[in-house]
């Protein structure tokens, strides 16, 4: 897995609106529509995303925290309309803080995995799987569906495997 650096994540929040507009032009769908499609969730189910509380928990193990990463994740999730906060504490203390604040979804990453945990359903989603499904959803929008169409997938890592 390639490690991000601060320069990769710090500009994300300021560029979200422009990125979303480009997605809309290229695919015909915005970021929320693509994410909902990738998760196989009807948009009517997320009409009030603000009612879900999302906690982003900084993790210090391994090579440590990437400057701005937790806040960039929170900015993306907030942009989608969810009530989001970054825990003040890290690691286990951050996990406890998120649960004490009644977070519905926990998001955390270390050197090996970036996951979201739904505390209501106990479902765990890995970022690699979600990214692969996101690429497929965007491609489905762009192509007007993928049924009976050939698609070339380059790379057979976790994202490529999920896309397949």
C-alpha cells in the first residue's frame, strides 16, 4: 500500500466542491450518488445523512499519523452531509471517546487498513473494497450500466479485486 503524505490530504477539503462538480460532469452523478450506489443503498435511505454520527479516530501505531488525514476524512464525510467529528484522543482512548459520544460509524486507519465500522449493524467495510466498488459505480453511471459490456481491470490488488 502506498503511504499518503500531508501534501496529498491537506488540500482535499478545499477541493471537494470542484471535484464533485467534475464527477457530475463526467459521470452524471455526484459523490453522494456514487457512494450510495457503491454501497447499494437507495438515496432515499440517506436523505437525512445528518442524523448519522460519524467519528474519525486518529491512530498512532506503525509509522504514525499522517498530518491532516483524519481531518480530510472528516471533511469528505461532512461534505456528504453526515454529522462528523474527529476524536480528541487517539487509538484506544479515541475509540472509547467515539463510543461514549454515541457514534454510529467509526472510521480509523493504520499502516495496513482503513476501515469503517457501523456500530449499529456491526458491519466492517474496508476502504480498498469500498474504493473498488466506488470505481465500478462511477463507471456504471458513465457507461449507462455495465451489463453485457467488457471492462478491463488493471491491477489485481485489493481495489482491483473488489472492482471485479
